[in-house]
């Protein structure tokens, strides 16, 4: 009887060892694959463009030569002088390469570019930007400003006259550009009419306003 009980106990122990239980694995949610953050590109830096209105056009843009010879007839002799195109505020003009000194000024709100002869300080050419003046207003303004001269209107609307006390001559030419008005004034001693007078007249002929 004891042997039977022992055998049954061994059989039960063996059957219990044959049943293995699998460990419980907790459910873990799948991890999304890591994605690298996109690199932020550095902003491109470019030099600021110069607004067209803040710069003067080039000679080529104006359809004019940068350099040319001005031909003067001085006391019956032809004289060719190298000149360079000067581009100012709304205008351009050829000025001889030698013998002239430029000064820029603003007088009573009027921008003024003046070329004075380095040979004779009584000889000069001035370009005035008279703003929105009409021809009549421009004539009156110049006549009042240059009251040392007895100025008379010519057939082209320009002015001309003399300062008898100082024996000087002045010529004034007006150039409208849209609503703007420019004036070119040049003066010289009476005795220099055939020299500087002829040169200044020819230089003024090269004046053009920008449209």
C-alpha cells in the first residue's frame, strides 16, 4: 500500500513538471522611428540694389558719347578741345577736360552747378534747376537775381545783356523738361567776346535735359 501511494505521488509530480507556463510579456506600443528635424537654410544675403532714381544714368543710357571733341571757332581759327560729358540732376552737358573748375551749391533752394575758368575768374557757366517755374516766371526770377545786368529777351525766349559798370556780358538760355525748368547762364568780360564768349556759347549748345 505504501508503495502504491509512493508511485502515485511520483506520477503526479512528474505530470506537474511537464506543464510549463510562459511568462506574461506586457504590451508595449510600437515606437515610431525617429526622424531628423529638417535643417533650416540660412537666409541668403544680397547687396541692396541701388534704386534707379538714386543714381544718374550713364552716357550710354542717355545715348550720348562719354567723351568727344568740342570744336570752337575762336577769332577765325578752328579749335578742337577734348571734353567729357557731365551728368547732373536731370541734365547733361559737355565740359572741356582742362581749364574749368566745378563748384556745387544751393542758393535759396535752387541747386546750382558752376564752372569757373581757371584762367579768368570773371568767366563762368552756371546751370540752375529752377523747379516748376514757367518760362515767364523763370525769366522774372533771373532778371531779379541778376539785376546788375540789363537783360533783354531774345526771339528764343532767352535773355542777354551787359553790366556796363563792370563791363561784363551775360547770356541766359532756358530749357523746360516736363514741369521742370532749367537755366544755363554764362558770363564773361566784354573784351573776351570772341574768345570765351564763343567757347561758352558752344558749350551751352551741348546742354540737354533728361526726358
